[in-house]
């Protein structure tokens, strides 16, 4: 019965087989009137059908659904993580949650200075157990130590954060922009963009391999041979990459570019995803087994805070909050910071970084109780700042001592007032001093005297000092700033690759022709540590001083 094929799957409860009719099956009851028998049989069959029909009808539907599931060609949609979806909606990979770092910070003195270093002639008792002008987070290295110059601070000002606020006053915080971008700053940002690793970070050693400038010439003709370097371009292997990533991000956020709407949004999103991967559950960015992780952490915290302040992206807030909490936990009670978590030692460079990073977090709208933190930090700065020949001088890790230097570069580069610049910035931003303070004005002015102005002479090149001094003098303003910014601007712009006299004569004035176009050679006191990425990012930040940091209210003279 072709027309009744469906009965093989779902039999009709009223169907009766002629071979098993009631007349043949009832036998002895055949004499009962047929109407009564028929009514009885139908009643029984109706009762049976009442109970079995739902089950009988469901079976074919279940079979069809199972068959359909088996022939679906598209895989099931992956579960999307909310944070990843907002930060980088165009990425397909699923971000993994960070694994809690089980390593324990020890109290061992692995931050001690080189025992062969001669102590400074301090002007007051050294508050640390050992004094040195050598910055040495990696004392067991043969030819190097800290990358103290791996980045900037954040400027002062007011206004709410977290939804734009203070940071929205930067030139490119609005997509339309408010003023033309300096072409040499843009060239630096494009060099950084073109040398980012696919994983989102910037490498001190492999940036050349990461370059997207196919066919461009690699010249490597660096004017000065940097002491302690095996080649002229790269920095320390791996140890600086986390910090360099944060530093490069700060160069983009300086003019107001963010990870959501700007022309560099893909670059910044990739970098943010990388930082999420390297942030431990305790809030620290990077490997704490690396002694210089405190620099890396401060720089990355500042970078994420600025992007949060620019974009108002709520998913960045917990990253910043946990990172800021880690900084507070790492501070020495009653003093400042150095390498590690409450290591008992202090230095002005690390302490300045931490203060200015916390200040940036506050400007971005991430709040915490900073009163005691700033009081303790100010205590450190005042402890190491003493009168030296009639003017106040801030020491690195001892009162009135000189600034730090790499061991490999000792005696190769002049000392300068970089610690004074950090003192000025830190005390102003913490609200412990104001612009009318005589010491603040005198310490800023010192940067323009005694041969401390920027110049392209090997022993005087110190990008780290130039950046901090630019920030300090921009805040104090007046003739000192005018004199400083003129020397700083001309020195940097005249020696940027692709714009230098030598490159112009060689016709290397296009990124398609010169891979280094837009960057700076990693020469100077800290070039051996950070390499070309460090040099380019921090010098780009220095050129952004004019609009990156608002001037504080007060008298500028």
C-alpha cells in the first residue's frame, strides 16, 4: 500500500487488519449483537489511542531533529568573552583569562649595587643601606643593568576622567582633531605602527623582523657607537618588551589616539590584548622574576590608564584599578619604591615613575586613597634633596647624589639634573609644592645651565633626561622653558631618521626607501637597554610635550 506508507512510522490507532477482525477473534462471543461488540471494541481502542497518541506523534519529530543536527555543516558559534568583544570586536580568537602568578617575591637582596662602585661623597646620610650612582636592577649582568629611561610620566591638570575628561583636551582626542599633526611626530608613530609584532607587543630585539616595510633599506649607519652594545640597533633581549609596549602605546595616546575610534585603533587594540595576557591576577604587568619589572609595570599601567581616560571603555577600568593597587602594595612604608615589592631600598627614578603613574590613574578617573602614598613618597624626595653649592639637588638613591648610569656606560656619558626634573614633576603633581615655590623654579632652571641643554654630542645624549626636563620646564614655563624647548626641538627634529642631513643627502626621505624612516638611533645613555623602539617612543613623547600635558594653574616665570 504505497499510499499508506506513513503507517509504517505512525500507525493509525483505528486501523484494523482484516485477518484479525473482531468476528474471528471474539470466538465464543460471536453471538453477541454486533453493534454492542463494535461499540465495546471502539471504546477500548479510543482509550488506548488517548494514552499512546502523544508518544506515537513525538517519535517522528525526534528523528527528524536528530537527522538535521547531523547534517549541519557550520560549526557551533564559540562563546564570546565580553571584554575581548569590546576591546577588539574584529578579532576571532578567544582571550584566555590570566593565570594567577604563584611566584613569591622574596626579601633577598638581589637589588644590591655593584660592590666595586665607589660611594658618592654624599651631602647627608644615605637613607639606603648602600649608595651608588649605578642603576642596577640586574646586578648579575656583565655589561648592563636598568633601563631607567623606559618612558614618560603624565601631565597635570584637572577635569573628570573615565569618560574623556582631562584627556579629551588633547588635539586628537576628538576624531575630527583640532590642529594639524606635526609631520615628524606622525612619522614616529608610523614607524612604531609598522614595527609592532603580530602578537601586539614591541620587541627590543626583533622589531626589524616585525617590520611591514617590505623592500625598504636597512642602513644601520648609526653616528655614534653605543657603549655596551653588540650592534647599533637593538636593546636587551626580552627583558624590556613589556615596558616598551607600554611606552609605544603612550606615544599614540599622547596626541589623543585611542583604541576605539582613532586611525591607530587596530595597533592599540592589539597592544591592549597583549597587556591583558601578561597582567597577573595581582595586577602586575609582566614577569616578576625580571628584576626591572617595576619599570615595565609602571609604564603599562600608565598606558592603559590613558586609553581608559580617552575612551571611557569600562572594560579597561579593572585592569587599571588592579595595576594601581599593585603599585600601592609595592611601596616601601614611609618612603618610595625601588625594584620589587617593598624591598626596603628606594630610588628617585622608580619612585617618580610610580607617583606619576598613580597621578595618571587619578586623572583617568580611577580613584584610591593617595594621601598616605603621596606623603610617604614626598618624604623620600625631600630626604634625598639637599643644598648643593647654593641650589637644591635631588639625588638618585642618596642625598644630593648624581643620577644613575648603566655599568657599561660609566664614565661615557655626562651626569645631568634628571633627578631634579623628576622631583619637580612629582612634587607638583602630588600637590606638595606649587609653581611659586623658589626651589621648584630653581631646580627647573638648572636644566638650562651648566651645559645641560640638549645637544647632539655623544656624552650628552640622554633621551630620558630630555623627556623629564621637558615636562618639568613646560610646567614652570617662562624664559627657562623657551630656552629649553628651542634646543630640545631642534636637536630631535634634526636627527630623526629620514629628516637628518645625511639621510636627505642620500635621498632616503620616504618609509618605502628607508626602514628606519621616522625613528631615532638608540644612542645615548640608555640606548643600549631599550634599543630603537625605546629611542623612537620616548623622543616622540618629548615632541608631544606641547599638547600632551596641560599646564598647571599658577605663576609661570
